[in-house]
């Protein structure tokens, strides 16, 4: 332990931790487990021991290097990941709002300036020109111990387990923001193409909790059962229904959808549901 007063800390003799590290980034990348140094938190940072991390398709893009964007290697980063949940094991000298044992999470934006107009409006800090992306510009949540800015670490309530909290850092917060910005009202019809997927299944639950009438679109009996279990009022199987638009209009008594949230990860889905 760091000391007898810090039972949740890092044992003094432990200097390294396990991390999923990318080897040969590009089309032939692979991830291998390596021992890496446990980082020391800066004055305004906390050190987290992560118990869970989600896997996002953005991680694959970072490792594949298939998008026109900066690459992990440019920042000397080998561990992707931005959906982490765990516990604080050490705090920096200036940190007063966190203590060892608190539960915290890491999201896609590892840090932002909190000073520009985009940060101050409370809605658009992900567009901050000084934003730092977790798992791209700094080591991500595939690493067991990582540092995180105290001011931007997400608190996790005791009622939410780490395996639930991890994916909420990205997929859950992404669809939640979409639902908020849609300005749909209680009783409105919300349609989710890809409702049984990683983002979609969270959207269904959130939409139901917000009082929307939810229609899930996906393929197969397993997805159907999941969607109904999570709160869908109706389900459309795209493998069986030829005209999805007509079926949605029929279900909604001729009204159509008040909002369509495309959570299927294909370009074809956007074409179909924006036609």
C-alpha cells in the first residue's frame, strides 16, 4: 500500500501495470498485453485503477489508422480506450475534491480547457480547440492505471457498477446528448435503427425513461427480445420488413416518427432513414 492510511492505494513495491498495447498499427495491427510503468499523477490529476473498460469502434479506427486524423503514434500512445471506470488510488498535491477510494471514470475527452466559449456553454466542450482525446493523445483505458485531470474526471455513484459505468462514458453519453438536443417531448415517437447495438440499446433505455414512445429497428429474434425487454413499444425487423418507412407510419397511426436516432454503424442506415 502507499501507506497504512491509504488501503486503496498502489502497493509501494508495484511499479508496473498491465496494458493492452497496439503493435504494428494499421491494417495488420494487433493488441498485446505488456507491463508498462504506473504513471505518477501531476499536481492537478488523480491516479485511477481501472476495473473495466468498454471497447469502442473509435478505438479500432485509432489502431487501424484508416481515418484522416492524427495517429496515436504521433503522441507516443500505444494504449487506446476511452470508456474506463475504476477507483482513485492517489491524488495530486493540488487536488482537494477527490480522495483515495472515490470511484471515477474516463471519457473520450480526457481534458478540455473549461475557459473557451465552447466549454462555458455547457454543451459543446468536445469541440474545444484544446481538447485532449483519451486513448489517442494520452494513454487510454486499455491500461490498468492511468492519470486523469481531477477537474474532468467523472464521478461514478455507488449504485452503478464499473461494468455498466464504463460504456456510459462514451456510448451512453453520446446518445443522451442526442436525445436532449432533439427536443422531443413526453409521448413523442423515437425510432432507433440499430436499437439492439452498443449505442442503440442505451438509447432505448434512456428514451423510455424520458417518456418517449420507442420503436426499435434491428434484425433477428434475439435483438427483438432485447429491445422489448429494454423498453421498446414496437419492434421492426429489417430482415423481414421490406418498406421500413411505411411500417413506422403504420405503427404511429399515420403520424410518423418525431425523431430518428441512427445508431446503426453503416452509411446505408443513414441513407435509408433520412430519405
